[in-house]
C-alpha cells in the first residue's frame, strides 16, 4: 500500500476539506486530495441485504419495502473494481450515504457499521447516525410510551448524532483516521482508550465524547510519529 497518496471521496453531508486537513495534520508526509463523490453504478444493488439474520450467501430476493442495507465487504469489492488500476495501491476513503453492515457469527446477524476498513475504506454517513446506539433511556422511552420517534429525538436532543447534525464531519474525521490506522497497525485500528479518536464507539454518547476530545492517545500519537519518520526516509 502506497500511503503517500490518500484520496478522499466526499459525501454531501460532510465538509471534506475539514476531514482532509485533519488527516494532513497527523500524516503530514502524505498527499491528501479530494476527489468528486464516488460514482458507483447499479452493481451496488448486488450488495443489498433484506434479512439481517442471514449471511449474505443466504439472502432472500430483495423486497422494495425493506430499509436499504448493504453488506460492507461486498460493497467494498464492488467499489474496488471501479478504482483505476494505476491507483489500486493508493489509499482510498469513500464517504457514502449507503448504510453499510457486516455479518457477525457471534450472534448470527448483521450489524450497522460506520466504517469498513480496507481497500477501499468505506465510511457510511448513514452509519454514523444509525450504527452507534442511542442512549438506553431513548429505547426505554420508546417501549414505554406512545410518543413518536420525532418527539423522542427532541427529548434526547444533543445526546446522539442525527441526520443534518453539524457534528457529522467531526465523527467522519475520526472514522477516516480509523481507516488510515488500519494500515499503520496492520489491521488493528481501534483503541481501548475512550478519550482517543480511534476508540470504537458502540454508543452515540461515546462517539460524541470522542469527537469532543478530538485527539489521539499518546500511544497512537507515537505510532503516527514513527510512521511519519519512516515515510520521510523513503
């Protein structure tokens, strides 16, 4: 992987320049450019899933009334086939409004994902909203009352990121850094320190805490510094 070239494909819901600027701060030796939004074709529909409790190879025929979910790894293979061969060893970070999921054999079901690391890395802006869980009280209130979702969102406003939220760009930046550290760490991009930008947030409030801190932990700062020094010697 030629880490010197990082290509960012934006989504309308994020400030791509702000994301690229943060990447360049941490990896100053890399050339970060912003491309046009990634133009995929009808093949993405091959990655759609309709039954969250069946692996991809056992998916039933698609139903039009289902929430559009996409197998992140299948989508990744489709996107990889659309990248020019001359750039296949560069780093590509694709932001998309498609809701990506991956199948877990631990509980035999799909789970929404905000980021699918690899070549290319896919960051789902819908996943930023949908994948980390809202506060427990939100779901308890949803079960225990007749209030609609809109009313509950107003009640718990500020405790989760929603569509159109100005915090999506900050969250997108953290996920972009996870995608980059996937290569730096040989496939282990997440941090156990809840104050680190690489923390794998399962709850919206954890994600908000991460972006409010807005920093890497000392271990990952040192890791980035060592990587930058090695890259400078090439």
